[in-house]
């Protein structure tokens, strides 16, 4: 068996929705991660979707599964004096504590950073919360969409006439956990080198905010807010070879006019090979297609008269290109187009990802021979491949599965 | 000032655009010496991308050094201008790698092959190197050479299909989202795990982060739902499978929000207590007992109606005041903030000192994203301005690589260094 990068590292986590993925990253890399859960489990075990046939079973929430692989589960009621003491001994047996409780919750139970640090100076204590441990909003209630809103990314997503869009997949929680994992690793390396532990404080609002892309700097330099532009995106009008396009069984994204890979004439070659070029080999279409790229467009826009003479022909070109792709499945358009070095992306649906050629050929998906609920299943693999110390995604724990064994060894 | 925790570690940052440079940026914030290898012959596109710093007369500054996009991801790095298309340039690259603890890139395998920067090649000159590769699809496999420029990763990884309202086409989320936290953050996590392994065993290794795998791994439950339940779920807007209400609700306009006057408050009620409190703050406590809304199942069943009703109750409210009132009642709520809010008006972010300002010799005073992880004993910080293109070519060649002034002069004359 291969070595593990975090061999010998013990993590105790008091986490629910925000910090679980941080613990998962460490667990998949080989740390022993023990999740301390309240009786009945936290919120994550009770939200859907569930394994079909196991609805509302705390062991069968896929929302729990995806953020809690490779962990152990111990149930303790932290409102009981005995359990508090047990949790304290557990935490002090660890190299790392990860928690995402409301600020002050663990401190009130003798499990705060100051309490544990005093008894074990080398301990790394990572707090992953909506707004961090300090500041006027530290005690604010938080759930993922609140972080996405306050962190500045929702205002950039969606049609201008719609409400701002949330990004799917609890991305504020994910961002907080990923930043927490980086901070925890830095603190762990420091503790191993010097014996000095510390607190790592992560705010989900800040964690997601770098994903504003250029919005922050646009305000800083130009005092303008970037706004959401929906389907049109950053382009002023619907251009051939750019944008979201409906195909036979779904959607693709074209970005052929970007300065990478082939250009529109290469797309026209492909259409001609399949006899679908229509009249695009005729003027004025041929010349427009030959010229169309981002640089030419920028120039064109500075001359309104010339721009108008070109723009009137774009809908027809769009229509012919649209007809060409409408005859293909999303996967055909993606794979055939990319083989021709045309910048085309499939708008993958979950099934497309499950069947994705690259992921399958590289054996990315893993298998849980024994799932926490239901029959054996396939599951997404880890985010990275380490040649000497691979990350291994093992099944998530059933609620309290390891209570007895872990407490007996304490 | 205390020593930063990654001081003494050196990173050869052979990356460009977002995902690679941001990984280097985080390492630099915590004290690593990061050398950005770049070239005017094939410049990082972000050096030429908006937003640019402005002159006092309102015109944009020009050149390679004034993009806020680039500068924010490359703070405090050293810039070495090296032409890796030349064999001699590749030799200098190897000599730099010999002196590094980490190698970092997000170029495609096609470019890595052209520059002879495969792990097997660089491990020959530095067996202890931790080499991180973050290509879009992976270093191997049938799609390894697929183009991944810009906006394509979001649709390919499923984010576009799963995000936004179901009555809209899957046009994405307005940014190249995975570039900024998910991919660089995973990369750094893996690099530091590999460093721990090297500390214990003396062995380096290759860390590969196929961006496709990194992002699909964080795509909520979408793919497991297909693998396990055989369903093919799609986007549901701002809704949640169990929590309700859950969305962004329109408030009174704010004319002081520059070119973005519409204001929204996000509300997430995770249980009955939060819903009761929210209904009271909205001025209609009786809603909580209304048969259409008195349980999570009822609210999910009548969600269109519920959302219309809430919008009618929020539309005239001031967003910040409504948010504060909801929070005071214990309801998870937040204003949909824009950059003006984040930089100028959010008192919490200011109190925490998240944004840090540095003076850049060409761009002027500029805001940077600070370290997100706040370490109590060994904090990171924005280490300084981003480098000018090639600013440290001489320094890196002389001090780190160990070239003589004569050798440097020859390489400059030959166009290997710039």
C-alpha cells in the first residue's frame, strides 16, 4: 500500500455544513479524522437528496456523503458534562481541531481555542465560520447562500432582470473549507517544525470573495461595479462562434473567436465536410467569417458605419452555424470540435460527467464496496493525484459508527 | 515582526492566468519566495486584461504592469523573463528548478512537452522537487490536449448546468469561477501535504491537479445522484432541496450603488424557528401558521407563492436594515453585495482588515485580497506589489541561479533572457 501524506495526523472535528469539506480533504490525504456529531447528527445528515429508498435516513444523505468521506464518526452530546469531558480528552489527543460552530459555542463547553491551547500548546485549532471569529458580524447567522451574497459573487451571476444567482454546490462552504485546509496545513507544518500551535480563523464571506474575478479591482481602480450580464456575457451582441448554443440533446458553449485553437474558418471547413456550410462560402459571409476574432471586433466597433454593415449579416451566420450544431449531440459537438482544436465546451449534465470519456479512461471514479446505506456504489474521486502519497476516497461513516472503538482507545 | 511560516521555501512559478498564479500567491503570502517565470514573447494574458489602473485624467494606464487582474494574483513575486521556447532558456529553467522546493504550472501538457518540463525531466535535475501540474483535463488521457481557455471549464465541469434558474439556458455564472479558489486552493493543499511527506522522508513527488477532477469533486451531490440514484438533476435557481424560503429577495433600490442600484437580500431558513423569526421581521408573523407555509414540506410545495409573497414584503425595505433585522432575530440573511460594498461599505470586512493595500510603482495604490486563513501566531500578509515584467531577471539569475554577469549579458543578447 502506498504511503499517506498525512500519516499519523489525528484530527477531531466539530463540523457541520461549513467546515466538513476541510476535514474531508485531510481525511482523503491520510489523516485520521474523527467527526464528533450530536445525537441524531447535524443538519447535513438531514438534508436531501438521499439514497433512493432511504429517505430521511441520517446515514443516507448524499449532502453528508460528499463532504465527509474517509472519516470516523463519534456521537457525543456536548450538553452533558461527561460527554464534554470526553470531547475534551479527544480534542487533546489530536494534532488538529476543526470546528464550524457558532462563535463561542465550544468555548462555553470548555472546548474553545484558549481552553485547549493552554493544555496543548502544539494544537492547531481551525475555525471555519460564515464571518470569522472577530468583527461586528462574527455572531451573524450563516448559511451558504448568505456567504455567496455577502462575498460578492451572486451579484455577478444571472440575467440582469432576474434575482442574482447562487452558484450550485454550496460554494461558499467549499471555498471556506478549501482555504481552511490550506491554512491548517501551513499551521500543521509550523507546529511539527517548532511545537507551536495556533488558531486558524476562516470567514466564508472572505473565502468566496476572490471569486469576484475582477470586480474588486474594477471598483478599486475605476469606481465601477461589475454587474451580472446573463447570457450575453461580456460580448456586446450575439456573435458567430461564441455563446451558449442549443444542440440535439442539450447545450454547448462556443468560444471559437477566443485567441486559442482554431478560428471560424476552421469551423466552416468542418461544416463543409458535412455538407452543412449552406451559403457561408459566399460573400459577404466568407469575408466576415475570415475576419472574425476579438481584435477585429474591437476595431470594428470603433467605426459605427462599418460595424452596422457587418452586424446586419451576423444573424444569418449564427443561424447556419446553429443549424449545423443542432444536428449533433452535445458530446459529439464537444469531442469532434475539440479534436479539431475548436474551443467548444459541453454543458455537462450529471450523466455526462458520469460518462465523461476522460474521467472514465483515467479511472477517476472510486467504488464503495460497502456504502453507509444501500448497495455498493460508485463515487467521485479526489481533486488531485499525488504520485507518492495518493489521496484515497473511502466511504463516509454511519452516524456514531466509531463511538465505541474510539472512546475505548481513549 | 515574526517570521512567516513558509520562509525559506522557494517556488518556481511557471504558470499563467488564474489557477496557477493564485496558488503561488497564497504561498507568497505565507513567506515563500515565488519566482514567476514569464516572457513578453508569450505574456500572461492577464497582464493585458482589464481592469487597468487609471491616470488622473481618466484614461487607462498602459503596458504590462498595470492590470489589477494580474497584480492581485502575483503580489510580492519575483519576475524572471525567460524564453522557454529556446533550448538555452530551458537550461536556465532547469537551473532555477534545481534551486526550488516547488515547481508550479497550469500550462497544457502540449506546452509542457514543448518546454521539456515533464516531472520525469525536472526530477532528474532536482529529485526532491515537489512538482505541481494543474492542466484543465489532466496530463494524460484522451482529452489531455483539449483547449480549456477561459470560460469553457465552467460548462464542462457541470457548474453551468446546475446553476441559475431552470427557465434560462445554462449560460454560466458570470465568471471563470473555478480558477479563483477551488483549483488553486486544492493545488496548494496537495503541495503542502507533499511537503509534509518530504519533511518526513526526503522524497519529492509529482502532484497533478486535473481541473476537471478538482471541480467535479466539489459539484455538490449532482454526480452522486446520477451514480447512485440514476437521476439526472438540473438547476433549481436559488432554491435548496430542504430549506425554505431560500433565495434572494428584492429590496428598495439604492441610488448610491454605482451602476448597480438594484438591492437584494439573501435569506435561508433552515428550520421552523428561523422561518417564524423571518415572518415576524417581515411584519407578518401569522404567515408561519398559514397552512401553505407551516412546515418545510408545505413551503416547498408552495414555494412560488411563498417567494412572490416575500418579494412583496421586502420590495420597499432598505436592504441593509432588513438584513440587520433578520440577523438580530437569528435568521441567516445577507445583502447581495457588490465590490463597492465590499471595499468601501462593509464595516465587518474593514474591521477584519481583509483587503490589504500596497503601492505599486506603475499602477499606484491598489487593493489586494489578503490571506483568507488568518493564522494567530504566524499570519500571512500581502507581501508587496506584483512585479513589473522581468523586474527581477538579473537578481534571480545572479543570486539564485548563480550566473555570472557575463553569462547574463550573453543570454540577454541572445534573447534567452529579456
